[in-house]
C-alpha cells in the first residue's frame, strides 16, 4: 500500500503542542555535553537543550 496524505489542515493545538509550556518558562531540559571546559571563565560547563523548542542553556558547575 502507498502512503496516505493528510488533506486536512492541522489544528492550531496540534501545531503549537508543547510550545506554550516553553513560553511560560517550563522547558524540558536534556543534557548534551556534561563536562565541557570553558577557557575564558576557567570552569567546566554543562550544555543543555530543550526537547520541545531546541533552546540551548549553558550552566557553569
């Protein structure tokens, strides 16, 4: 069988699913690199990315 094509326009709730939480400040952080050294600050840094909106956060240890 072939693939089915959706002809209906997706609802706005389906398009913006999860983005309202990120806009309110409730991100779903996922750790990318746990121990990365920052030369300028002289500290270990943790890189995190939000699973929903792909925003990146740098956190010093």
